[in-house]
C-alpha cells in the first residue's frame, strides 16, 4: 500500500503532498483491498476464499470429467449410427437378393 494513502486513510497530514496528490475514494479503496487480508486478525475471510478456491477446483475437475463422458458418449453414438447404417445397407442387399431369388424361383416353376 502506498505510504501516502496510509497517511490519508489515517487522516494525517501529508505535508506538501496534500496539495499535489489527492487520491479519490476509489483509489484508496483499491489500494486498501490489496492489503486487507494482511491487516485482518480474523481469518474467516481467508478461510472463505480458500474454500471457494477449493470448490472451484473441484467443480473444474467435475466439469472436465463430465466433458470427457460427453465426448465418449458422442463417439459411441457415432459408432452406433455407423453400425445402424451398415445394418440398413445389409438389409437392403438381403431384400434385393431375396426378391431376385423369388423371381428366379417363379421362372423355374413356369
């Protein structure tokens, strides 16, 4: 944290800097938030941040696992569609062969 901001937050005079440097409340807050964990005795916030971080990591791992499962299912579905197409083509060939045999059989009997 900038020393001049510390003095400003403590309402101390910064001497000549009072006239040349006047930070906005946003600047002071931004600077303060950088060090708030180091200034805080109660570690509840740090524990919450750690817990959130752990939860994010767990969620990321779960998402990766689910993404892998989805990809595996997509691949399996594609293979099944290929197999179905091959079976359909084979059935068509068998139908044609059967109908030709029927025609040949009908010619023999006449």
